[in-house]
């Protein structure tokens, strides 16, 4: 074997830690660590990191903006040429726009929500950098919560009294499940494709290995999902092909059986919950004349009433784990499923029992459940962001609303939000023209602000829609720390290649802007990037030491490979275990200190789309709704198998899941046949919001009337507002909040129609479709 030692640079990505083989500024291969049992093919996307067709080589300014920087020319975004300029010119324009906006309109007119996953790496984390910078110049309007789990982040703390992420990372461990559970009911499945990813980095993928170990345990798995392969085949589970967005009805019916057949855990309910008596009249149909029984649920879910009844009985008789993926709350009234799963766990009395209760977000990312009881037991430092003097906060997925309807108040989590007029948008580390719903509407909203500044390594659809575009580096081009609170392995991230052409780190960009705006010292605190790494590491080591965990000195860590803290960490006690043992002594952080089956606080908000108890609400985008007569297929736009969101859509792992550069739309064979669609046909997917092209693939893995088009293809309309040639489902999805309570994203609620495309020769966009030109761009993972 060749000796590779010094050429291998350790790095960390949201899809795992790797060693990158690089030479003379080229990336030759990406190697998994031997201790990573199942390194993901996603790693190979890094081979496309330096693709000159996809990278932004130098700063660029939109032609109309360059001519008239103070004008209102936003309509030209995405259509006018991006003119290459010098860094000096670009920074001068950006600093002037920031200063002008502050002077004329005040800091709230700057939107710095800047949502997005950016890259792993603690110091060069784009969100930390942009927020620190904007706080240094007086702050900005920011966003709260995530696209991932907007509804859960509001409802779970209110009814379970735990921060959603805290609840999530205390999911029952696989060891406990193996020992204790007899039945695992997975709402939204337990999709291995999603466990490739762990936000902030991951030292080893072993979800598959851990799940395989369950396969021989005789545990019954139920996969409640429109898509069969959401549960790994080797678990030999039952597939319950539920009608999308009807899970709340199924959960209500399960609750109805538990209550009417007296299968509830009365002791747990009395000790650990409040509000059952306010929920029962609704559940039993006394308030609205409709008992939420199995027959009622069968009609909504298209599942068999007797099987639902039998499942409820089994759940009561055997130790049962309820898994609920995040997808269930990224839909209309998404709060209800998370509340109802919590209520089911309460009725069963299973919260806080080992291997049972509810796993929130099971299968949505790797370390939910699969990290066991060990995660760092000390604070992992990040770049301090300072204080934002602007107190304005908007729910993240309402971005188009605030741009289109400034000043128009709306409800959010029990208060009224009055969005300010936004004059300047600054985005670093996210791709709204990937992640937001109803992209044609976003295009209209995006035309409104006076200035839009973007830091971005790649020519994404968002980069193409900037006024001032500043080319950023990727982690392979800089030094960083791969440290996170969500994994037991830390890694030095040593620069593998020089920055691509004129790209700068976000830190360098903001430091230069801070200088120009007179806050250079406050932003950089006199430290170089390497001094910041040492500074953060010293803090990390101090925190670890206080918790009894030894980390090597910086020089040793920096020169080495990823380290594992696992053996030094204690097993965590889970909050719900403590609460169950002693509800009075270790109360939950709800108003009652208990699990709230009815919430007085939520009832007090008076929302018509989220009551004081969980409930079923009719949906607009739902098979069988009036709208489904025009658009008879339900589109699931789930997470892609071959990439993280839109990142490296041009990379080899992403391209491997496409067909001739097109995103693949899967649909049930009957739905395909009735439309004359065969495998590989080009199809037009459309509704009244937009249209896109995809390559069709009939598949038995999808239930009838459901189609699947994963997210992340680089949006490429053939003309403004027109047909998207890349297959980005967000031209079709609905841009409306889950409810007045959480205002989360509802990406999974979407009806469409599909037809064979006869329009001929629309080419996939060259940038998104181009494969890496890197001469050695296609090497497999080597271990
Ligand atoms: N239809 C539909 N839409 C969805 C979803 C869905 O289920 N269905 N899911 C939603 C969810 S859960 C999420 S989390 C969002 C994800 O949405 P995003 O997080 O916005 O998606 P990413 O593609 O990860 O975008 C990150 C961007 O940051 C850039 N980047 C990477 N590193 C750096 C860096 O160091 N500096 C800078 N300046 N930029 C960098 C990348 O090139 C990329 O363009 O999408 C949401 N959208
Ligand atoms: N490979 C890969 N993994 C990822 C990501 C990625 O981009 N790529 N992104 C990460 C991020 S940011 C997030 S937030 C998580 C998201 O994690 P999830 O929200 O769990 O992911 P999805 O893939 O959107 O949905 C999981 C499955 O739920 C099913 N589903 C959809 N609608 C319904 C419904 O109404 N009822 C039921 N019962 N099932 C339904 C779909 O069949 C889908 O495959 O994934 C993370 N993991
Ligand atoms: Mo997400």
C-alpha cells in the first residue's frame, strides 16, 4: 500500500469524519476511518469541492446594482449578469449598503436570520460568524427555530416541559430497546438514509449495525409511512402504508381504544400527567358528535380499522417504543402528531421506561438513539455571538411573508409578531432557494429588499440571486475544530488544499467588513484564525477537565487524528426516567410540572388551528380533499439519499441518484401506468404554484397516490417563474405555517399532478448537473 500519512488531512462534515487525500491543491480521495463501520457514500461528494464549474471564483455584483447601488432594482435578481469585481470593490459596496441601511432605517431593517446548515467546524461556522458580525454593528432581525422541527420545537416544551433537542437526544438506546422492547411503532419509519447525517460531525456511522443487532431479537416493527423503504428491510417489519398527513387520526384512534377498553396506565396518568379529563370529551365525541374511533380513523388513514384496534391492544400489552420522525411535523397542523405521540406514551405509561416511551426524531439523524447514553457532559464552546440589541424574532419559515407583508402582524406561539420592513438581507451558510417552500412566491419576496448580500462557495440558486456575492471557502480550504456536543469524537480539521481562486473564509470576510465599519477590534478581538482555534480549544479543554474528562494539549490534538472521549464519559441519566421515578421531586418544565394532555396556556392563546388539547383538523393538501380533484397525487419531498440538502448537488454521490442529470420522481406503478408513464420517462410535476421536470421511476415501495421527489436539486427555472428543469420540489410545496402556534414549515403537505413531458429538449442546468472535472473524481471510499 502507498504511504499516505502526511497527505491525509482529517476533516469533519455533517455526514461524518474523514481523511482527505490531497496533493498540489487537488483532492485525490476521501477515506473513511477504520472505526467508522459504515462510512457513507455521501463522503465522495467532497471530490467535487473544487469543481470550477460549480465554484464562485471571485466576488461578483449584479449588473443593475453595480450601476445604481442605491436604487430599487431587485426585480433584476437572478436575471441580470453577475459582474466579477475586486474584493475591495465588493467589500466597499457591502459596507456602504450596511451603513446606509442602519442610518436610514435602523438595524431591524437588516435581516440576518440566515438559516442553513453551512458546514461542520466550530470556528468557521457561518451562522456564528455572521451573527457575531451583525451584533457588532448593532444587530439585526433574526429568526428562531428550524425548518427541521419548527412545530416540535414549540409543542414539545409546552406539553413535555423539555427543550425539544434535549428530549430528542434522550431517545431510548438501542441496548435498552434490544433488552426491553417487544414492539416498535415507527411513525415516518426509521430511514437509514437520514442516519448518514449528524449535524456538527460524526465519528462513526453505526445505525445500521445497531439496528441489525435488533433483527434477531424477535421485536415486532411497524412502519407507518407512505414509503415502504423508510424501514430497513432486514427488520422485517410490517408496512402500514398510511395516507400522508393523517397520522394524527391514527394516533387518536389508538388513544380511543386504550381509553374505551381501559388499557391505560391509570397510575402513571394520575402521577405524571394533567388534563386527561379535558381531552376525553373530544376523544369520545361528546363535544363534536364524532368519537375518534378506529372506523373514523380508517376512513382518514386508509388503514384497516380492526388492525388499528389490534395494534392498540398490543401496544398496551407489550413494552412498546413509539418512534416519530420529524417529517410528521413538517406538515399542516404538524404540532398535533408530536403532542399525540406524547399523549400515547402517557396513556401507555411508558415515558421514562428503558427501551420504551417516545423517541422524538427517531431515524431523522444519526445520534438520536444511536449515540446511546454517552454524549459530551460539558459545554462545547462556539464562537461567541455577542448580544443582539434588536429584539425582533420571526419564525424561520415565515421569511417570504415578512418580505412580502412588512408590518402585517401574525400570531406565533402565543404572541403577535409585527415584522419590520426589511431593506437588507445578509445570508451566509444557507440556501433559501433550496430550503424554502413555494419558490415562485419566494422569488417575488426576494425582489423586495434594497440590497442582498450572500457569502457562498458555490453558484447555487441563492448565489445567483445576490446583489453582492462574496466567494467563501469550504472546510477543506481552512483550519478548524471538529467539535460538537452531539458526538463523542472530536477531530482536528486541517486544511487540505489552498482556498479556491479568490475565495475567503467567512471569518476573513466579516473581519474585513468589520474593519471598514469601525468595529474590527470588537469582531476579531485581535486574534488570528489559528489563535481563535487555540482559544476555543483551551475553553473546551477547561470545560472537559471540570467534568473529569481529559483532552490532550492543543499541539497534540492538532497534529493527530480524531479522538474518542467515549470511554471517559459517564452514562447519562435520562430526564424522563428521573421524572417518572419522582414526579414531584423532579418535575418537568411545564406550568403543571407534569405532562400536559391538555394545556391551559395553549387553550388561552385562542388559536382556531391548535386547541388546548390535541385534535384532528381537516387539511387543505390531503388526498381526498377538494383540491385533490385537480391535483390527485400527494408529493413527499423528503431528504435526499445522495447528499445533504442541496450541498454538492453536482457531486458524484448526488449524481449517482439522478438519471442523466435529472432528479428521480418515484411513484406507484399503477399511478404511472394510468398516466402512460414508464421508467425513465421525463415527467412534468405540477400544481398551481409551479412546475418542474424529473425522471420517472415506478416503484412498489410507494403506496398509491403518493409520489416522492427528494429535496435539494439546484433550482434552475428555464425562465423567471417558469418550469424548473432541475427537479426541485419546492416549486410545488406550500408556503404556510403549521398553525398559529408554531408557524413551522409544512413542506410535506403538497398535492401535485404528474404527466409525461412532451416538451422535449430542456437540458438540466449545466452547473447543477456537471460532474466534477477533477481527473480522479470517482474513487470509491477506501478504508
Ligand atoms: N420540500 C422540502 N423542503 C425542505 C425540507 C423538506 O423536507 N421538504 N426540509 C427542510 C429542512 S429540514 C432543512 S434543515 C432545510 C435545509 O436548508 P439549508 O440548510 O439551507 O440547505 P443546505 O443545502 O445545507 O445549504 C447550506 C448552504 O451553505 C453553503 N455553505 C457550506 N459551507 C459554507 C461555509 O462555510 N460558508 C458559507 N458562507 N456557506 C457555506 C452550502 O454551499 C449551501 O449552499 O431545507 C428545508 N427544506
Ligand atoms: N441523507 C440525508 N440525511 C439527512 C438529511 C439530508 O439532507 N440527507 N437532512 C437532515 C435533516 S436537516 C433533517 S431535518 C432530517 C429530517 O428527517 P425526517 O423529517 O425524518 O426526514 P424525511 O426524509 O423528510 O422524512 C422521513 C420519511 O417520513 C415519511 N413521511 C413523509 N410524510 C409522512 C406522513 O405524513 N406520515 C408518515 N407516517 N410518514 C411520512 C417519508 O416517507 C420520509 O421518507 O434528516 C436529516 N438527515
Ligand atoms: Mo433539517
